[in-house]
C-alpha cells in the first residue's frame, strides 16, 4: 500500500489478528506466561487467565501452547464461540483422542478417564486450554468441567485446564463455589504501561522493516493514554495515526496524528487528555524558556484558551489540547512524562523476540531435557494451534517418571470413587 511504502514498511505492522509470530516479550506478558507455565509444570488442575478484551490473552496463550513439548504434554487449545453451545465434555474428549460422539455422558467420562490413565502411564501430562471460557454455560458446561477436574490420582489432578477469558469469567466462577475453590493459579493480564507501549510499537514497526523511532515520544504517550494500554486498540490507533502522518507528508507519527485517529474512532477525549495532563505534571524542561513554551495549567488539565491558534472550530477541545501538549514536548526534545532530554537518542528500542535469560522457556520445559526438535505441523482441527518458535533457555530439571500400568480392576475402582466424590 502507498502509505506503507512511504514509511519504508514491507508489510502492515499493526495487524490485529492474534498471530504468535508477532509475540513481543513484554515484561508484564512474560511474567504472566511464567506464572501459568509454573502452574502447568506443577500439575495444577484449574488455572485462569483473565484480561479485558484486546489485552493480548489469545496471543499469550497460543505462545504458551507453542512452548509445550508435544513429546511430554498432550496439549490442545479449544476456542469457545459466543452464542454457540460449547459442548465442553465432547470437545475435550475429542482433543484427547476419545472419538465416540454417540456415547452417553457417563460413558464419555469413563472413556476420558481411561485416556488420562493411559497418558499418565506413558509419562505424559494432559493439558487443555480453553479460550473464550466466559461463554461456557453455567449449567452443563460447569458440571462437566467439575467432573473432569475430579479425575485425580494421589494428590494430583490428572488433567490441567487453563480457562482464558474476560472479566465475565471471574463472575462465572463466582457463581459456582465448588469451581471457585478449585482455582489454583489466577493471572490477571492488565494493559501495557507507557514504556511497554513504546517497546511494543517499536517491535511491530521493526518487524515490518521500519525504523523503531517512527513514532515520537509524544505520539507513544498519546497511544498509551487513548488505548488504556490494550494491544488491540494500540494497533488500531497506531495504524490510523500512521495513515494520518502519510496524508500530512510526514516521516514521523506525531501526537496530532494520534489525536486525529482517536477522535475519528470515537474514543473519549478525556483519556488522551489524561496522558497530556500527566505530561505537564512531570515535565521539567532544561531551561526556563523551554518551560514557558509549554501550555500553562488552568482549572482543568488543559484549556482551549492555551491554544488560540491551534484549536480549530468544531474540533474536540480536549483532544486537540492533549495532542498539542504532547507535541510541544516532542518539539522541545523532551520525554513527555519525565521531562528527560531525548533530542540525541532514538525514543525506543525494538523488543527482542526472546525473554531475558529465556525465563519463559525455563518455566515451561520442566521435564528431562531433550534435543530441540523442529516445530511440528499444525494439527488438523481448526481450534488446535501450534505456532511460532520456542524461546531458548536451559530447561529446569524436574523429572516426571511414568508409573507402572495399573490393573484394570484398580482403574475401575478408582473411576467409581471419583464419580462418587462430592467435590
């Protein structure tokens, strides 16, 4: 496209599809992934990942799935589509290799149990990741989930389930005291902070062949304020702001471009205004003349009277004020929030595709180390994904040994006990 060529970009840097190849090892996302990986490595039964829409949950959980060695974990991803029956038990059974669609519920549970016993005897760990879990039905689906989590051997669950969803997932679990008490790991994925937004944007731009400093400091501050740090919204705003800069024949994206994009998308002006307010609160220009060039504070964070020449009639005053304030900081070569002089430095460095010291991989590779194998092909079913390349690291040396095969009578007795267990 013409506007991408204008910036020397080989591809669109801000595609919103949750592609694992776009994974950016941001500190908050690495931390969330490590916590989940730790839970899976310890054989926890029920884990949850909760975050607002657009916070990057799906990309994170698919990246986590990619790190699980299929020679050690029997792992799959199930995507629940809102408004459609989840049919949780049958989908879990299918992904575990239990194919009988006509079996009654008790028979399906028995077949799943037998499969879990088989996997355990082979030294494999069964893991099911459920994206869109807030759309599970409060009745049958939760009953099936409770039954699956009830399959235990010794002190450990035979199946690990990671529920991934929005804030409604918390409310769903709150409605079921039994399941709520079973949650062993809960991770909350919050929005990115300003530094992470800058690193994320630089990462995306660099992957597309552009310069990491294509977005000014003020533009990044505006993106952070208007998006609440949600990667999906950062992508949308950055894409529109990039086009605005192209239309204005600029080689850098400015706060004015972000402000125009935010206004056209119908975002609340006060959100962007808050970013600019913080910029003036903390800005400490290098000399008094520079300070005088910044807009003055009034009864409100910014007054349209501070910008008599810039505030166009009919435009949202707060949005224009915010963009102008951040733009002034850019013009002075200042970080818009800290006031640091940035005139001689690129504002952002692109993130590496690996976490520091391979922390995520170390948290995931928890069994006997094995030589690295080529990435396996994607499985046939549309909602089971294995993508990207693993993060390199020395694995933790926690060894799981397979137990001897259990006599059939012992399996029958254990299954009966688990079905009768009121937990």
